C-alpha cells in the first residue's frame, strides 16, 4: 500500500507559497526606485532568480542527503554542530518566522482596506488587530493537521498565481495610460554597482522562502525524490512568474510610474483598465487577490516552521512535550500554537514600542528578518560544502558568498534592525550555554 503523505506537487506549492506572498506586489516599486533604468530592473530580478536557483540546488542537495523534518535546522546540526543549529532554531522561532508573520499580517490588512474601501482608511490599531486575527486563524487551521493546512495552501497558491497571470495578460492587451502615477523628479544616475546594491535587498526579500518545502520533508511520500523535485519545481515557477510580472508592471506603468508607485499591483490594474472605465474596480479586485495571497503566506508560515521546533525537541533543545507530534494527525500542535503566538507577541510588542505606528513596525521587521535569515542561508551553504560531494562545491560556494553579501547590504540599509538581530543571536548563545550545562550536547549525526 502506498504511503500517505505529501507529493512533490504539495511540496512545490509550499515552496511557491513561501516565496510568492505579497513581496512581488510591492517590492518591484522599491527596486525601480533604486535603479536608473528598465534594464537594471530586469537585471536585478534576474540576479535574484539566479541566487534563488543556486539556493534551490543547495537545499535540494541537502534535502536528498539528509531527509526528514526540520530542514535547515537538521542540516546545520549534522554538518556544523550544536551551537549553530540551536541558534538557527532560536532565531527562526523568535525573529525570522515571527517577524515574517508580522510583516505579512500588516500588508494583509492594508490590502483588505483597499479592497473594501478603494483606499486606505483603517487606523493603525485596526490593521494590527486584523493582522493578529489572520495569524490566529491560520494557527488554528494548521493545528487541525498537516493535510488540512496543505489543502488550504494549495488553493491559495493557485489563487496568487492567477493574480500574477491576470496582470501579465492585462499588460499584453492594454498599455500605459494616464492613470499611471506621476513620475519622480529627475535624479542624477546612481551608477551600475550602487544601483544593484540598493536593489538587491528588496529583490531577495521577495525571492526568499524555498526552505519551507524542506521543513516538512519528513511528511513526503518519497523524501529523497519528492522534496528535491518540489523545491526545484517551485523555484522555477517563481522565477518565471517574477520576471513576467515585472515586465507587466513596466509595460502598464512605465519605468517612472513604477518607481513612483506605493501600491504597484493596484496601480497597474487601474492603469490597464482605466481607459475602459473600470480602473478603480480593477484596483480593488487586485487588492482583494493580494489580500488572499497575504493570507496564503501567513498560512505557509503557520504550516511549515513549527516542524523546526519539533526537530529541536527531538534533539533535546526544545521541551519535548511542546514539539511532540499529535498521534492522530502527525502535526506538532503545540509547536504550531507556540510559533503563531510568538508572531502575535512580537507584532504587539513592536506596535506599542513604536507608539502605534504600523509603518515603522513593518520596516523594522522586514529589514531585521532579511538580515538574520540570510546569515543562516550562508550557514546552509557551508553545510552543503561539508557533504564531501565535489560536484556541488562550486554551487555551494557561490550561494554562500551571495548570502554573505546580502547580509552586508542589510547592515548598510538598516543598522538598527540588524543590531537587534545580533542581540537575539547573542541571547540565544547564552541560553544554549546555560541549558547545556550539565547536559548531553547535541551530537553530529
């Protein structure tokens, strides 16, 4: 009898859902604003696709060599030892996934506002409340079981791909219009390398997330086949989608209009159909689809990362009861609740710390997540180098260097958020040292 579990298609949907969230509907404007012309826009996104492809190859190699739940945590534990593994699990729980829940939750609320009212009208407190409710809803769905969460994920992944397809088709049959945002004031050229350095941070925020498929690798029908296929196939779909949707934005808004837009997805839809008298309606429909997309990535975060806490509990680095799998569903129910709860706590803490300014919370979380996340992408590249497989060494080296460069860019972009990330890692080191005192250390497999 065939083992019941996730197929390569299911894992591919998790990967696509983990990467294509709401980033592609707002980061293209930031990229266009950072560069000098359309060519640099396409080059920046192509470089992002190249890094994502390198990362997919590295992660697929690791998933095939070291299958099972936990993904990056397990690979770092086995290849680099206990301390880096604990720091990854610690940061993934407290910063990377919790921070991403806050970012996407706020963007979910912003686009729901536009979909309902045609413009932003919600107070910041209302946005945060809606973000909390979205996190709570997805936490509940995934606490019911992996298959329930996966079914919801597949539907939402298809929905967000349809939103991108709609924009691409609109660009093919429409063109630029007077509804495009007014261009920015002329600025002196930045130069090729400074422009690329500024553009790559928002590009990589939008391109990260393929590791989500490896987190649930232990639930695959055939982990050594389905996980690599799911990761590689998912990233291939994302790269094609990102390049085509950026071409659509440029065609509908023009380079200057894209750079000036604050809601590029809705603006593109408005520009494409304004000549037919349906611009505002199109903007609201697109905002509704972005809302669904945002909810989908909140669901992805609530579905996959709790398995890292499960893996930590198996190694004695997280309370075993909190990481235990439910006998009926095979889901780490308490870990799902703990991960979702941390997302809510971090969002509320920063909201009050910033005096109720949701936009400042969003910026801080986004930059902090990118910095900490790419530290461990680099460590995953180093872990791949230790597999003693010379065929993959060049790819792993290239990916590790790219990840380190992105970390440096994050420090330049937002030193405060990066410093906060380093403080969390330092606290993790202290907690690990205290918790392992007198206990058996995590050993390499």
